C-alpha cells in the first residue's frame, strides 16, 4: 500500500511533460490507457461552453485553461498569460500572452480569443456578480499576444475570477456558430489537455488534445463517469470501473477511504483544502434571530463533527484569514439554554423549548449526492440541539431539489452548505450568498453592515486596506452568527494502482493536474 500525505501546492505548470505514461506520439487509440474518473452529476458535455455554467464542474479543466492560475492565499501564477500589469487605480489590467499556443482544432490562441471569451461571458451572464464582467468597460487587443481589460471602477477580484473553473477560461471563437460573441455553442474547443470524443449524461470520453503544450499531447485518455452515491463510488474503485475518486470530484465516506487505504490495490492522497461546510439560516425566518442563532452555535459540539479545530467560517488557507481574526465558539449547552430562556422560551413536557404555543423547531435541509457525510453530521446536529431543547427535522433531498430549495423556493429553515473554494474565497462567496442588493436581501443573510463592508472592500485597491476590511467582515460574521462552521474539508483522493502518481492542481474545483499525472 502507498499512502501519501501532501500539502497545499500552487498550480504552477512546469514546462516538462512529467505526466506522460507509456507510449509515444504514434501510440494508437487502441493501445492508449484510459483513466476513469468518478464525478457526482450528469456531465452535460454537449453544453461545455467555457463561458457558461451548464456542465459538470469537474470537466471544464480537462478542456479549457485559464489566463491565470491559483496560488496559495492569492499568490497568482502565470497560465495562458505569462505576465500582467495592473494600473495604480485598479481599473486597467494588461495581459501578455504565451506565444505559439494552439486550440484543439489547430487554430491559434491569441488576444482575439481572449477578447471573444470575455465578451461572450459578459453577454451570457447578465445577472453575474463577478467584477470582471459586471465592471467591464471594454477589451482592447493591442497585438496578438497583448490584451487590455478596462473597468469602470476598481476591480480587485479580476485575477481571482480569471483562474476559476468557469466562466472565464479561454475558448476558441470557432466553438460557436460564425465565431460571434452571441453565436450558438457548437463544440468545446480549448487549449487544455483533452478533447471530447463521445458523451452521454452518464459518461464522457476525452482523447488527448494533439496540440496541447506546444504539440506535446498526453498519452492517456480520460473517461468521466457519473456516480451519484458515495458508497457506489467506492465500489467503482474496487471494481476498476474508475481509477480516481474523491475531493470535489465526488466525496468518498471517511470509513470507505480508510478501508481502501488498507488495501495494497489503492493509494490515498490528502492535501489541505480551502472549503468549509457550514450550517446556514433562512433570513426570512423571523424566529432565527441573532440570539437564537448564537444559542444554536453554542449547542453544537463541533469536535464530534470534524477532525479539525474549527475556528471561524473559513480555513486558515483562505486569503485574509489570520491567527487572530476568527474565533472558536465553545460547546456550551447550558449557556445555549440561558439564551433561549432569555428570549422568552420555556421548556415543555416533551423536552423542547416553546413560546406562545410554538415549539422552537426547525427543519434542516441536506443532500448526500455530493456530500454523503452530511447525513451523519445532520444527525449529530439534530441530537445536539435536542439536548438543548431545540427540535430539528432533517429533510434529505436529491441534488436538483436541494439547489432549487437553496436558490429558488427558499423552503428551508436551516441548510447545510459549502463555501466556494480557492480564489473565490472569501469575497466572491460572501458577495454571492450574503450580500443585500437594492432589490432583496442575501440568499443566506440579511445584514446591512456586512453588505456595506463588502462594498467597501470591492472599492479598495491596496492590500493593507483590503486586509483591514476583512478583519471587520470576519468579526461581523461571528458577532451575528451568520453561519456556523461544522467542518473544514481536506482534499482526499483515492486512486487505483493504474495511477503511479497523483498530483493535486491546487484548485479544488479542478483538482487533477493532468500534466503531472503519471499513468502506468
């Protein structure tokens, strides 16, 4: 058995083809190794437009590459752009592109393709909160390898948004009808390691892109297989149906990981991640006041939910998090009860608090397709809150219904959710879910002070000022108990013996470094 414990690594692409397996460029399709990868949702590869959100997250990075790659805590590294400059006022970004890169159809990657992609993304995503699109004034092509983005206000999230998995990875204009910004999507054409060969909703086969890395293609193909159940993903590893599973590709239960790790037929890899899981509240539920939320926080034993020391909503690997600007909340059932009683609740004969004939009772919505561990964690929370006199009813939904409840119907009191990851933390995540617009409150909060702080941050050009603002933002989240962290997620993967070496890309939503992956 090989068990490897890793650390968080920035995704710097090394110009050496370390990921090649057996064979050479003349290797036939019949001889080529296939690597099976478990994913949780239907792939929808026929809709793999780099500027959209219509396909399974995991497959974008197999076809498309970013201008900028994610480095630890905002230390961004070159991608398709080899360097860049930002104006002092934070409104102009000039990117110098790699020369000699080709798309998978043999056409040139150049500044016109960057302009096309960004303008298409802005055209498609009319309700976006991304600064790169929302604040974009124009895109100027200076020459074939130089492009400048102009914004109408300070835009300090551009690098973070450009390295995300979607919707700003670069695609060829040839991917759409007539190469028009608003043209109908036809096929996925990127500069990444693979091209789509065949696809159904359940399985996508991708062959090496012959033009990848200056015509140094990889020597294996990948097959993404949709497996919606965590236990079934473990079984698929054992049967050889897939060779890689875990992380945000598709979580495996901890007990299954340990069982697989005990076998000589598998290897396990663990890397520090950036994602947190947390308990969130419906801001329309008037019972869930700041005090009641604080009582719930005190009543949850986080040591029984996580192997990590939970200290604030965000992991220490997230930008702006320091040793001192987040706090731990102790497990204190007696203090939780005092808070409920001070709010006017009294214990009834059934062991639950009630006021004015209404039991202190909430539903808790979860899904287990992407996060199978939530079932057990929800049951722990249910039992913890029962001991504190709060009744919880767990509502387990399929993935589609879960996201409909979160984003559309809002039919929940409490819900387990995940933070975003990597470069989209913490600002884009908070801005997406906790920010009050002129028309409505946030999805998971109604806090004007937090919204004002997020606006102030978005206009801050200096790193020192940005840090000071986030110190205050973290304090506000804690003071108002806007979310209760229950777990910090490592990136844990299991591979079969077909994989000689697995390297984490450093990006949770696109975790496989295909160039460094070594296949036997």
